[in-house]
C-alpha cells in the first residue's frame, strides 16, 4: 500500500506539522511505502499524486482543510483519510466528511464535536498523536545543561518551576493558573511560573489581559517569567526537564501534544477534565484533571469565505454551542499545592507519566494503529 501524508512539510515547529511528520516517520519506519507532501496545491503535490500514485492520502488539519486534504485527493482518485483536530465547531463540509470510509480524530472530544455539529461519525476513529522517545525523554535534574537552563530562567535550586507552553498561554489556561497561584502564594512562596508563547496576535491580545490580571491579583512579577518566539522541537525536552510541574488547564484542547510530551519527559501534568487531556492524562496517577468551572457558550458565530462559503455571514445556532472551557480554580489550587509540597508524589507521578506515554503514544505504535485501521476500513 502506498500512502501520502499531507501536512505542513518540510516540518515546521507547530503542532499540526509535528503531528503529520511523526506519522510519516512512523509509517516509513514500519515499512510502509509513504511520501510526505505539503497539503496546499503545488508542483510537488501534483507529482506525488500523479507519479507516486498513493492509494490513500492522510491529511492533517481541521474541517476547514477539506478542499486540500479531502477534495484534492478525491479529484485524483485517491481515497482521503483525514486526521482531524477541532477548533470549537464545524460549520461546513458535513456531508463530505460523513461519506468518507475513514476519518481519524485526535480524541473522543473531537469526535463528539463533529457529531454535535451534524457530521455522521460512524466511520470516525480516535488516533492519538505520537512522540519520539529518542527525543522526548526524561533528563535528570542534575544534568548541567538543565541546571544552566534553570539558572538562565532565574529559578533557584530550592524553587519549584511550573511551566506552560502555547501559541498564546491564555488558551492553555494561564489566567486560571494565575488565580490559583494567587491563593497558593499565601502559604507557599517558593515557586516560579514560566510561560512560553509565540510572537503572534493572540499572544499580544491575551498578554494585555494577563498583565492586568497579574496586577489585579497582586502577584509578584519577579515570579513570572515569559519566553517568546519559536523554539526548535528538540529544545523542548530540555525546557520540560527544567520544570517540576507542567500546567495547562486548556480552554479548548483537541489533544494536548505538549502535555503528552511532558508526560514522556517524566513530568506530572495539571490539566482539565475535558477535551484531549481527558484521553491522555490519568487523574491521580500521571497528573491531575481539574473539573470544568465554567463554559463559554455562543448563540451565533461568523462563517467566512475561507471556510467554503460564498460570502461571509453569521450563523445562528438552534442551541448554544460551547466554544471554550475554564478550569475550576479551587481544583487547580488543590492539585498544584499537592505537587508543590510533596516531592515524593511529584516524582512518582512523573515516573507513571513516563510509563503511560511509553505504553500508549510512541510514534511507531501510532503508525501501526493507523495502518491497521486503514486496512480494516478502506477497500483498496
């Protein structure tokens, strides 16, 4: 069987590109004849379709990518098996997705989101994102490079470092963590909170909100360290090794790749009991899942031409749709405090997190699962 994997290729340091690249590598490593290619129209994509002639094309993206990862392969008599994430709702292409023989999704919540918005998900199968254990692995705190990294961040030996990483950190639950830390700081002072984000519009907008909230809560700004810009993926295990706790009670998370990678690096994770984290974190064993404290529901939303519509317009919903979640602050206070105060618990959870990641998310195993589902659901 020949398979094309359509994603942002050559690989870029973002989640969707890494998701596709690890699948490509996994399929290649297990002996599948596979070719990577950027999903957008190009001379190379045309060559892959016409010369390599794959039977199946696995395209990485959400429903807005349908023209490039579903319709484009179909126009070349190639069976598409998209691997979808969710961005809060599904406004178009419901019938096209419903008619496919196989659709991969990154979590049960993604599948539920597509079903909620009118897609027949009978042929949807959950396929988690993988990681490379040679890259994402536990690194001892005693490693001099880890020590130097903490020193550069201004984290003292006796202080506990909490880490959040995202395109913007508010979407990963940073504002909820600020509120929790304001309570924790009344009893436990030896913490630093490191937040790594991209230089992007959402980070700038939410950054103003974060700044106002830090002021309102009276948090010591010396305990909060921001890192910005694009870091290479092979730097991430070092940054994760420097932290004691990875915290990301995300407001909307279809999988949570960096959370799973934090587990692979032997770090306990604090997240939220909804979306992708509910599939990847075992509450009380590999981390903690705060319950949902509140939701953001919308009764209407804009649909745009780039979503496959003839013109921009508003869609009014018959029933309000949940577009975001907020973790319960009291849960974040409880769980964060437990991990900050109990070195043994933190160590044991980190060990179990690593074992859980190794047992369930290695990229070659994910590729084998994908291939098995293709063989079971697609007639070539």
